[in-house]
């Protein structure tokens, strides 16, 4: 894997003149919307060059690409408050780190502040190089053979349903799951709930695939998916936020009070709308999954719903249906617990990266495409 480093230096002289302060304020005023400008080059580089700030502009773009413009500007605004045109290098870098902690659901332990105001994040984007390379290879063969894709998606749906249910304790085996969802056969010795969990997840995944090109991540989409997951199992709670306190046994994490759930979900959705402008899609999916699980918005069915939403995000960005396997159950639980207690989502992101890579390789194998398997 290629290691990359994003470095933004805030030296004492970078922003300590009225002219550079004016440039930064102009820079802020010309924004066209949340976190969009750095991708659309709304602020021409020539403007920075005119006042001798081309180097600062380049460094700023690097950091914006990592953390998003609005968060950076908020840090700048906080630092500038009451200070006129003088910025303290240590203070601005501290504010950036504090903002990162709140916005990305993670303690930014990979972000360090040096004595001269250096903020750097090692390996921020390089960890996605492998799966992005596989995505490029697969995209180059699109459109894929229709029969192969249909056969593969059917197999993936059964496999994902089996694994997602098994993670939550369902005892149906893979072959039993297949005959339940494809042939409507009941399995002796298995509960009604176990059968419904298989049928419901399979239908919910079909729904996700049907809306991927149109629906956004919003409250209606989330509740619709949850309804499909829980229908016939918990009629009263299906598609409705919980109305009671929950305790997660074996976890130090305490989800918010049920009265806070609607506002917390609204915040999560708003975060997603802003973060999708600057986070890598896989990081976006991982952090959304964690944010959802930490709120625990429903009485039951949160794990299924969270993983289906993760897939909705990934598929929207051209990644394959991705299964977190029951063999990785304890690694998955540990990653969620680490994120909940320490704010660190790296373990969860890495697990999802590996699951996506396995999904790509499955696509290549079934469609008969030769691919570069080198690391």
C-alpha cells in the first residue's frame, strides 16, 4: 500500500498581515456551498498568486481535501475572533484538531501538531489505493455481462443475508438461508423469527438496490429500510424510532436517551450531507455506519439496518455489494466498541476496506475478468 502524507504548515508569518487576512476573508466569501469549492475551483489560484500567497493557497487546498473547507474556516473564524488580523499558529492548529474530533466521529490520533504549526495526517488516502485500483479495473470492463451480474447479485444477496443474520445470532446456515429466501421452504427446528429475518433482509437488500440511483440518505430511506428488516417481527417498532432507553450489554457505550434520537439522527444525516463532499466514499460509509450504531435509533434491527445503509452508500459510489462476514463478527464488534469508547474508527474502516476488496475479487472471478492482484 502506498503511504501518503497531507501536510499543512501554519507558520507565524502566513496570516499575520492585513493583506493576507483580506485574501482569506475573500476566499471565504466566494464559497458556493458546503465544502464544494475546493473541487470546483471556484477560487482561482491566480487570486492567491496576486498577493504572494500561492504557496499558502496550495497548502490550504491540501488540508481542505482532507478535512473539508467549512470545518477549516470554522477553525479560522474561531482563531480570528477578537484578534484582528493576527493569527496564532498554535491556536489555529489546535482548533483544526478539535473540529476534526467533533465532525468525523473520530479522535484524530493520526493528526499531529508540531512545534512550528505542522498538521499532518499519515496515510490518509493511501489506504484506499488498493480498492480504488480494483474499482478502476472493474469499471474498465463495464457494462458487465448481464447474465453473470444477475447470477452474482443473487448469490451475493443470499450470502449477505446469511452473514448479516448470523452476526446477530440467527442459526440458519447458508444453504438453509438460500432455500428459505429463494424457494420459500421452511426449515425444521428453526424459529419463525429466524425465517422472517432471512426473508426480510433479502427483501430489504432488494429495496436498497432498487433505490440506489435515486434515493438519498434521509430519514424516510432509513425508516423504510428498517421497516422491511423488522416487518412481521416487531410490528409496533418497525420503521419507528425507539421510545425507550436501551442498554448494550457487554459495551461501555451508552446510546442517547430516546427523546434525543430524532435530533441525533437529524445531525447524522446533516453530517453525511456535508461529509460526502470531502470524505472518501469508504470512509464516509464507515463513519456513517458507526454514527448510526452509536445512536442506536431503533428498538431492534439496528445492525441489519446499519450495514444495509453502508451498502447503499458504497453502491452509490460504484463499489460492489459488501458483506461483513460472520467470521469477522468479533473483529466487527471490537471495531465498533473501539470507536464508541475511544472515538477511533480506523479499525472499522480497515475491516470494511478488506470486505470491499473481497467483493471486488468475487466480481472478477464470476465474470471471468483477469485483474491485477498485486499489492
